[in-house]
C-alpha cells in the first residue's frame, strides 16, 4: 500500500436504526498524512491556509510531537515493535476551522503492513478518546474481519454510553474505507456509519480544487450533527445528559 500523502474524496453516512430510524450522508474530503515522512508535505502545517493541518488538533493537543504520542500508546499496549510508518487520516482545517468526529492513525510494521489503528474520537463537548484497534495476535488488519471495542466514550446525546462498536477497515493504495457500527448490550445494531473515499496523491493544486469541491466541509459536519440531533428530538428520542468522562483515555479492541 502506498504511504505517500493523499487527498481522500468520498462520502460519510450515518444511519440510526433503533428505536427511530434516521439517516443522512454527505460528501467530504479527508487528508492522509504520512507523519513519518513530513518532507514536502503540500498542505500548510501549523499555519493558516484554505486547507491546513495543525498538530495541536491531535494527540496530546499541546503542540508536542505526534509520532511520539502515537508510539507511546503502541508501546503501552505491547505494540512497540511497530516501527514502520504512521499515517494520519483526518479532516483538514478549512479557513482555520475544524471539527474532527474521528481521525484514524494507521500504524505499520517495517514491511508496510497495517497492524494497528488508533481511532481518535472527539465529541462536541471538547473531549477526546482513543480506540486502539488491533488483533490479539497482531496480524495485519484486513477488510474481511471486524474488531470490537466496548463503547466507553459519550459521543451523541441521543445514544447511551453502553454497548460496543464493531470496526471494519478496507485499506488499499486506491481507497480508504471504514465501517463503525454501534450495538447495544443485547447485540442489537443501533447505529451504522461509514466513510468511503478514493485516494489521490496530494498536491497544492489538488488541495485548492478540494477546497472548492467541498466548501466549508468541516462546518458542514458540525451543523449536520446538531441538525440531526434536533430531528431525533422531534421524533421523540430523549436527550441524554453527558456523563463525566472516564479516567482512562484509551480502549483496546477485543
């Protein structure tokens, strides 16, 4: 799989399945940044641009080194041997504004196989949690298998902080795709989501084109989140007050 910097143009879908149905999807653009190869990065890093990428939007959020942060999590969970490239898939800032519901840190071994993925989740309350997806035997992650993790982080005020997620990834040189489904404690699927996008090598020209193809995409994401929450309230789904965030900030898959 090619590990250069990419633009990922695609579509995001959310479908609430129970107890009331509600679904929406929208076109958007992510960027795939190889943090292990920062040279010649076409997107503005840590300074303003039509599209830009700021280190403080990720990891420890304190301008500290992102690779150090990611590798410390890998080390803490028995994955220190993953010394290959780490690629961050995330939404860029648009005219300085960003809200990233979830970003993905693809962690490779020295042969280029992705064996762990950090799903960095943000809620609208300014909190963050990481779900570490990896097989117990650390085999490469493929599109044919799912990984499960307990839901321990409050995201939507319309869904309780309970049950579990199932993650599935399809990572190739041509596309990036991820499916994340939420199940309740009885195994009933409550929410289905996916991001599917086609990859193209990142250039300054393609970044400018993406800005005009997907205008105000980060603002669109936050507006849609609140608009859909309002629709669910109107359908009789009760509002769930945010519980205190749990102390631990990393949850591993099963």
